[in-house]
């Protein structure tokens, strides 16, 4: 069974940076696309970025382009989200999710990690 575990969240100040990590285990061959989402209190979950683990293809949501960077280390089965110039509106729970690239639905989800940006 695939498991995704996020880490790296915390409380930071405006303008700070954080790097989140999503470590995958258990049958990771079926998870070729890994994405990051965020959900702020009272809001719907929002797509941030995705990466294809084999090809390195990356796609970003417009609202993070230029501030957030997704990357992968296949030797560690880990996908990262580097977040720079953090703003109070980035405060949310951040989730990583995985799917087979031939499917649209993200089947596997982590438990989430809280990011709080204080002004």
C-alpha cells in the first residue's frame, strides 16, 4: 500500500522560505505523478504544482509560479516543494498526493502539514 508522508511545515514570518517534503513508500511504481495541494481554513483545496517522477515534467498553478518550486529526488522517493517569499495568505495545510500518470484522480494522499505565515 502506497503511503505519502509530508514534513517540513511550521510557523514562519512573512517573506521567509520553507521546504516541504513528501516521502513515498510501498508500491511507489504506481505513483508516477506527485502533486502538492493546499487548503486554507474555510476554503476549498487548491492545486499548487505537480511533477512526473520519471520525466521530470512540471506544471504550476498560476498563483505560485515564480515563488514555489517543485522537485524530486527519485533515489529517496521524495518530492519537495520549495516555498519562497511566503505571504500570510499562504497559510494552509499542505498535502501531497500521488497518482498513476494514466489516470486523472489522485488516489493517494498524505496526512498534511501545517504552514502558518505570520505577519
